[in-house]
């Protein structure tokens, strides 16, 4: 899965589909009704609040959600590598974030040793000789 970056202006002009679920920051994803949901929006009220990371990881790894997961709110370029590793597929950048810098953040590290929501196996288990 790759992370698609969306500007705040582009997100504001979108029409919200009935198949989109906006999950509150304090909600337990295990209690959400996911039938017919194609996208889940998870909100970062502040860049220091990481509950949406936990929600995304839970949705991907434990609940097997295959649809889009979008990060909204106080999303900064610095957060993007972790956002991508936790299973988000889209990120709406906070107003004023430079798109070019954000894109560079996503290519900063070509791979990670630890497993994550996207690639659960650690690097040594993925490599074949």
C-alpha cells in the first residue's frame, strides 16, 4: 500500500460518500459497523495525539479492513512515514504543509527492520537469499 497525499483544499471540496465512516478519536474500532464501508477517516486533533495510529493499526492487522484509511486533522509532513507504516492509505495535510517536503518524507527510508501494519514480518523474515 502506498500513501496518497491530499491537500486540505482538495479534501474540503470533496463530496462525502455514505460509504465513508468518520471514526471519532476516542472510539474503539472493534465496535464499529464496517459493512459497506469503503473508507474510514481517522482524526488527529493534535500532532501529539497518536490514538489514530492505534486505530489504524487495529483496523488493518486485527480487523483485516481492506478499504481506504484516511488521516485527517493536524497531519504534518514529519508524521507521514509512521502514518504509512500503520496502514493509512491517504493523508490530508494540515494547511500550510509543503507537498514537496511531505513527498520527500515518504522516500526518506527505503525499508524498515521491524514489521508493521503493511508488512507484518520483520525484514530478515522477508528477505530471501
